[in-house]
C-alpha cells in the first residue's frame, strides 16, 4: 500500500513548516526595519522626495507593528484611488473580489462536498480522501454537478457585475475635470493610413473639428543624433564628476600640508584642475574603429584598438557640436518625410470621442490600420509609428510564432517539475529513483513539496522581460499595447505551464505504469488521478501565500540597493538623486497574471478538491494586504496610465478557469459513466459560453469609447441623460453610421469653426519659417544674456525658443474652468471649483492660483488642483456607501448592477484629486504628438560645487564652449563625498498628459 500512497501529507507538512518559518522571519525583519528605514518601507510619506506629487503622498504609517492593517482596511475607495491610482485600485479590487469569492464558497461547499467525498469511498489517504477521487457511488456526482451550477453561476454573475462596475467607473473617471481636459483624452491617433489619406487636408476635410492635425514624420536621423548625444553627455558628466571628486580628496588629504599640493610658494592655482589632476591622468577612452566597406563602428573593450582620446575635451567638443546639429534639425523637423500615422487634437473630449467613434464610418476600415485614444505622447513607441499594415502584421505574426515556440519549449522543464511533485509513483519502474523510497518523510516532503514549487516560480519569473520585448518588436504602437501584449501572453504561459502542463505531468507520473500497459485508457486514467494533482497546488498556494507577500513587504532588493550597492554604484549627484527620488513602479501586465493563475487554480479545483479553497483564501488575503501596503506606501504610480484597462481583461480571463473546471468534470463523469451528471454539466457549459459571449458583446466596445451622452450628462447639459439601460452601447455603434451618412451628404464638410494653425499655414498666413527661426534664436540669445539675480539662469532650446516663465497672476485666461454648467450644479456639486472658491487662502502660500486652487508649474504647462485633494480630513475622501441606504436595500441592490453602481453615485465618491485641471502651453500643443526629440532640450551636466573653485572654472569654460554645466544644488560633505541638496538643474515635474 505504501507504494500507492501519495506523499501529499509529508509534502504539506514540510512545506508548511519551511514556508512558515520564512514568513515569520520576513515579517519580523519588515516590522523591525520599517521604522528606521522610511526611504525603503514608506517613501510615499517623505516630503523630500521630489518626484511624488503632493496629492499622491500619504501620511506616515501609524506607529505599532500592525496598526497599518486596520488603518488601510478602514479607508474608503476614494483614498485608495487617490494614493494607488485607478490601476492600483482595480488591481486590489480584483484580488479582494476573488479572495472573497473563495471564502464564500468555503461555506457553501464544505458542508456538502466534504462529507460526500470522504464517506464510504475508496478510503484514500491524505488530502485525496476529501477530493472527488474518493467518491465511489456515482449517484453522489449529482451533488457535484448542482453545486458546480451554483459556484460557476455565482462567479459568472460577479464577473458581469464587475464589468458593469468597470464601465461605469471608467466613464465617471473620464468625465472628471482632470481626464476630460487631458491632452491624451482629446487626441485621436490613426495608424497605417493609406497614402491618399495620410494628408492633413484629407484629415481636415473629414474631421473639421480638429484644432491641430499632426502627421508623423521620419525623424530617424534626429533620433540617432540624440542617442549619440545622450551617450556623450553621460560620459562627460561621469568624467567631470570623477576628476572633481579626486580634486576634493587631494584637498582633504593635504589640508594640513597645503604646500605639498600647491607648491612651497603657493604658485599653483587653487581653482585649476591641472593642480589636482594632470591632463595625462584624466579619464580617457578609445574611439570605436570603422570596419571598411560596411561602415560599421565597433568598440572592443579591454583591447588597445582604436584611437585613445581624453574624455573631457573630446566629449566637450562633441557635445557642443551635437547640440548645434540637433537644434538645427529641431527647427525644421516638419520638413522630413511623412509617415502613415495622424494625430488629431480636439478642443474637447466630446469632439475627440465623436471622431474616435466615427472613424470606421468616415474613413472606412480598409483605409487605416488601428485607432487609439487616451494615449499620452510619452506612451507612444515612436520607432513603430512608421510601420505599414503589412509590416506590422508580419512582425506580429513573427512575434506570436516565437511565443508559441517558447510556450512549447518551456513545457519541458515545467513537466519535469510536475513529475517531481509525485515522483514516488515513478520509483517502481525507474530503478535509479528507488532510493527515494528510503528517505525520511521530512526529506521526501522537501523533494516533492518545496523544490518543485520554488523551481516553477523561478521558471515563470524569467519570462516577463522577454515577452515585453517581443511586445515592442511585434509592432505595438503604445506602451499600453505592449503592456496588454505582455498581460495576454504571460497569462497564457501561466495557465498552460503552471496549470495544464504541471497538472498533466503530476497526474501522469502517478499513472504512468497503467498508461504503459494500456495507452487507450490514458484519458480516463488521467481524469481519475487529476484530483491528486491538487496536492501540488496546495503546496503552491503555501509558497505563494506565505513567502511572496512577506518577501514583498520586506523589500529585500531595495534594502540592499539603498544600504549597500547604492552607496558603491552611485558616485555622481545625479545618480544619488535618481536613487533617492525614483520609486519602484508596478508593471500591471506582469503582476495581474500572477494573481490570475491563483484564481484559475482555485476555480478549477473548487468542485474536484474543495479543500484547496482554504489555502487560496489565505493566500489571496495575504497578497491583498501586501499589495495594499506597497501600493499606498512604497510603490509609485505606473509609468503608463492604463486607466484600469487590465481589469476587464483579467475579469474575462476568469472564464478560462471556469471552462477548465467544467471540462475536467465532464471527463470525470465520462470515466465514472455518470451520464446524468454529464448531460447536466454539458448543459451548463453551454450556458457559461452564452454568458461569456454576451459579456464580450456588451462590454468590449465600451472599453475605449465614452458615449457622447455620458459626457454631455456629466457636464450637466439640458435634456442630457445617462444611458443606464445599455451604458451607451448602441449609441457608440450608431455614431459611425450617422457620421458616415452625414459625411456622404456633405453636412459636416462645410462646418464653420475657428481657423487652426494648419489652416493658416496652408493659407500662407503664418510667418516664414526662416523668420521664425531667426526671431526665436534672437529671443534665445536675449534670454541667455539676462544676468542672474540670486538664481541660476540656464540657456535651453525649446524648439527654437526659450522656455516661458509663466506668472501666477489673476488673468481670466488662466482660470481653471469647470466642466459643468450652472443648471446642474447640485447633482455634481462635489466636482465643482465653486465649492472651494470661498476657502481662505494662506497669505504665505504663493503656490495658490485664482479661486484658491493649488497651482504647480510643470514642464509644458500648469496644473490647478483642488485643495481638498491634499487634506487629511475625512471630507477629502468620500465614503463608499451612501448612508441613507439600508442593509436590506444593499442586499437587494446586489442583484441589480444598475442600482448597485449608478453613475451619479460612482462619480460622487471619486477623490477630489480628479478636480485637477491642466493648462498646456500653446507652443507645446503644436508639436506635442511628435517624437519627444523635437522638444528635447540640451542636457545640463551636473557637477558638485567644491570649495576650491574647480567646478566654477569648469562652468565658465563650458559656457565659453556653448555648453551648460551647472554646480548648483550639489556639494561635498566633510568626507569628500558628493551629495545633492535639491533637484537637478534641468529637472521639471512632468505635466500629466
């Protein structure tokens, strides 16, 4: 009997002890180190980190080891949205919803299924006695099939409810003052245009409401020059910091004997770099060699090949020359060849959405490749803008082919891991493995429990960077597309490798002898032993639930970088500033699939082995706490504003787990010849498929589009109403049809509107480009000649003009305007600036703009924020539940998404941070959707200021060479180590696009 007994019990005990000890150690270290290392464990609470916006900061973590748990759990959704972003909030919601379902099903399934499985069965041992495999009487399978109806039906309804909530929440967010006015919300991107359509006049004729039409241009040469400049700049900055640091060390070394450094008579200049570091001892490097005929430049490190040059003079000369070349090309960037992509800016989001929804009808599906909205300029992968439809399709096919091949190849090591989890079943036929039977239970548990789960986790962690790279190579136009590509394929890897391959390998290894004797019985034997594979996932949940959350809280990597490696690797002020001010950011295309696979596992095994629900509930609860802490106190906002786009994908992908569970049950019923339960389960598969198709039909068209009636309703326009019945689905589908009919009748071709810059350019009413360049160059020279009065004046190029310093005056043109009209004030009163106009101003607060709003200057504009967004009082964060709704009313509303999530209520409980409005500089808008290199300013070399004056000498010398070197906000400490005292001189907080 011992040969047929699973090692599940020993594996479970060993894994529980091992992972439990790790969990306790990690949590103890986290609780001990947290108060003394705030930069590592709560950087979002620090006031001196300059890259965090004020409304994103959180209060200091409450004192006490676990006081942060009730502190965060008691916060309303509005607090989480403001401090975790909409993406972080929806990610936490996903974990919370799925963990709650797992807990609820424990109470539904355990009282029925556990007795049904465990009594009068096959008398299996370990956890198998509580699983489907122990059932002997096939009439008991009716309990499984009807409970599967309840479980899968509840999951399906919750998925529908969450998709409904997501659409309403997204529409509420998109119509707030912040998102309604964002440049990305008002810009439509059309790619892979046919040559006859890739013309400004054609776009203008079809979309006359567009205020600015930019076509993409081939800026390859400019991009290459910028890459070269960046490389030279970094080399020069590192070299200058190195020699000044050496100078400071020599100054400190000979402080008591200065004559050894400056000569007996002090005839060496104190501020001369030659005094400290002679020319021949300064940093140098070898230039790359050019391969004849091909023209390739190759640099071979550690070999004396190529001309050796002194770094500082060479890079100084090269950088000055590159600055001039780039500046000249920036002035005439729009004279380059055009690419098949157009960027259409509109005055309002309403016009942009109307354009986005009507493109298919107005242009026709064969004249363009894809359409995008809600993508900021920095989100665009400019190297992929030039791709045509054929090239993009071929690159996508190639990338997908590589992913499929990798998927097949990756199954080999994953299958080996699955076999290890039940390796004792193979020892009878594989002779060299028989020694394993003689091992103690503890070692057996380590081999079959801990090692395979750790190996599997390591195998899966190697994939995301490669998938992300293939996403870019596949032709993704934006970072959002690349993230979605990573999300899709990494989830496929998780399901196929972590679940299907491991399950088959684990159960197949347990029945390999029987399959060898009778290969035709493989399917029924695998179905019979499928429940035994749940033992592996019980151990997997222990690993994921104990070590991953505790390791995430411990932040071991950041701790080592901050305390050890950072001090060794970071030598310049910029490196130290970046280390201190840059926060780790979540990549939702990676972390979503790691949670989704846990959901797939518990959904698939909820009926077959319900005991797994205990471990899935515990794992998801601990994951929720860890991510709740990190997203509020540790991690910054995602680099790309995905606007919650990963959430509906994750919700729809739960159907994968439902289908797998149903197919497994069908296989088990076939094996048991339980025809009644088989028919009932097949019927429910059909119901599930219909529900899945209906949800995709109803919700997917609304993932990107915002119905025009919703925008009008949010603005409070008369006679506007919210489309509660279908959330605006039919309206979105009708817009393209109506726009096509209007265009064909030429009703919109002659629309009267203000002339745009493009109109004026075509009418020759704008100044000649040469005149603009000369005047802007003169303005740049005038600006650079202004003498500094206590502040550093830095010359820069901004497309030929100096960056304007905008005042904080009371001009009416600068006032942030509400997106609502007077007639509907009461309905959306929380989201109006009139609520804060009477707020008393602090006379010392110079950052407040008109109407008491908080104003912050950014790189290409100004941001006006609601003061309530940075308050700690409860009124700053609207509650989740309306007080006048009773408990019974909430229970009834649970079964009606329309009543549970009305648009007005969802919008009213958004945080005040969404009252922020952004005012962009007009000059920036003209070239916003071009490659960022068009607006790229010359880099500022940042060096520390030394007491000898060497740095000042370098600043003056660079100015004579036309370069910008700055020694402000960086000094040396008493030990001769450079440190920063403020932001880099070229740093500007980015304005949200």
